[in-house]
């Protein structure tokens, strides 16, 4: 009855497979160029603090 209307029930495994195929097609179509343009060189986030031992101890 539901097949006559054009919508059929899809089990979960089949739905996951179709979604995965769509993602693979989308990834293969041009996402590699997208990822290459979006990557940045990683830099360290912690800055070196100045050594204030002289000031703490009263200098030399």
C-alpha cells in the first residue's frame, strides 16, 4: 500500500548505507581542495613569561 504512493519504508541499515554513500560522493567531488585551503599552520598558544627573578630577589 505504501509502495503505491511512492514512499516506501526503509530499514535503518539501508538508510545508513545510503547516507554514507552520499557522504562519500560529496567527499570525493571536491572536499579535498576545500580542506587544503582551510588548513592553517599550527602555532603555540603559550607565550614565554619574562624571568623576573632579579626583581623578586632585589637585583644583584
